[in-house]
C-alpha cells in the first residue's frame, strides 16, 4: 500500500553523532547568550563583542532605566486624594476631554514623574520637550491595585530632548512619564497632554 521503506539502521545517526550535534547546539546557544543576549538585555559583556556590535549600551540603558523606575516607584505617593468616588459617580468627570500643560525643573541628577489617572482604552495625546539639555525617560503605567514587580512600559530612551505621540491606556490606573536629568546643567521639561483622564499631577 505504501512504497516508503524503513531506513536502514546503518543510515541512522549513532549515539556519538547525536551527542556531538547536541554539544554543538549547546555551544552555539552559549555563544549567542554571552555575545548577544547578555549585552543587549542586561548590559553584561564578558567577551567585549557586545560593545563592538553596539548591544552593550542598549542593555545598560535598559538596566539603568529599570533601576531608576524601581527606585522612584518605591517612594512614589499614591493617588489617594484623587476624587475617584466622584469620577465613578459622575462619568462626565472621568470622560470629559481636557488639556493640560505642566512644567518642571530638574537639577543635575534629579528625577521627576508626572502621572495622570485614566480608565482602560483611553487615548492620551502628549508632547514633551527639554530646554537646556537632554534627559533619560520612561513612559509607563500602574494599575489601581499595584502588584509587586509589575511593570508596563509604553516607551523609554536615553539622552532625549523631547517626544510626542499618543498612548492607549492598557488598564484602569495611573499612566505617565518619568525623567532623569543626567546632564551637568539644569533642564526644564514642558509636558502637554490631551485626553479623557481624571487628574494629572507630579508624584515624584
């Protein structure tokens, strides 16, 4: 019924060949780990290849921004005084479109965060610019009930003089921007936002 034949046992790979192929695969995976994954994700470059390929700086930026966000999140006050009950009982409070302009000054090494409170699937249009230098930034959100280790990012970068665009909120909670002035001079950040959110304020 079938014309296919079972392969001759002599055509099958030997145990030695299988072990050798497995070892080659492990060595290849290990090489990728130390030359690509560790530098690009964690800034760890044991071979020096990651810096040559430009991957180490990418990993260092990711780790630096993650550390800064974690440190500031630990000291971040809650939005306890936002009139959430009023927003829940009066949909116009939460859903009315509004526009705001915020300006903050950062000394060298100083960080700051501005967040707004919005429901899920709300489109927020924003633009921010830096006068006097450049900053590292991390745009992220936190649910109303925080979970340890939770992080939801909308974008991050290093040495930026401004960004503009829009975000669609991923959940009910607070969403915003964290900046760190890594330059040696004072900078001024101007943020403009527009959308159906309940409140916006500096929290750090």
